[in-house]
């Protein structure tokens, strides 16, 4: 399907901002759901993740389930793998092609959304050109 695994390290969390957003959102959902019984939060994790993956993204208008599977499941039982036939299925080939096209559309939507966000954020930013000899402030972290 053309997917690639990308690694990030704990030393550079800024490298993977989207995961930070996802973790923050899941943490908020779990805090709300486990308000009364904080010891049973791990039992809520499966349902919380399922609910999160059914919500459409602002950037794409599609849920993560739609992007991965091509449909939005009603219940978690809809995701149960079915027995695979031993013969090649043309229908599976067509579904794989549709999902690849969906991935291309999602990539284009995300790029367009990122461009719009960048334009909106940079709208009031002014360009600063430094020349040799200019004094600048440098902030170094403890790391």
C-alpha cells in the first residue's frame, strides 16, 4: 500500500508533533471517561481509541478509519478480520486500488490544509534580514 515506518526518538519529541497532539487528545478523552474510576483507565483505552479513530479530521474531512480501511465502522466488530480465501480476489485488488487513491486524495488535502495554515500564520509575520555584525539574541536550552 506504499506505507513507510518513520522512527522518532524521545530526545527529539518536536520531531513528531502529530503524535503529541494525538496523545494529548487521547489523554483528555481518558481523563473525562475515567473521572470516577481512575484505576480502570486501561479498560477504557480500547473504546477511547475506537471513538477517536471514528472522528473526521479537520484537515481531511475523513476519519482515520476511512483513510485506512475505506469505510467508517459502526462497531469494533466490523474490524474483525475475515478468513482469507486461498484464491486471488479481483475485488480485493479493486478495493486496494480505491484505498491507494483515497490515500493520494488525503495526502493532497493535508498538503493543501498545511499550506493554508502556513499562509494564515505567516500573514502577520514580517521578514527580518540579518547582516554580518548585527546583534542577535540566542536562547540555548539546558540539553
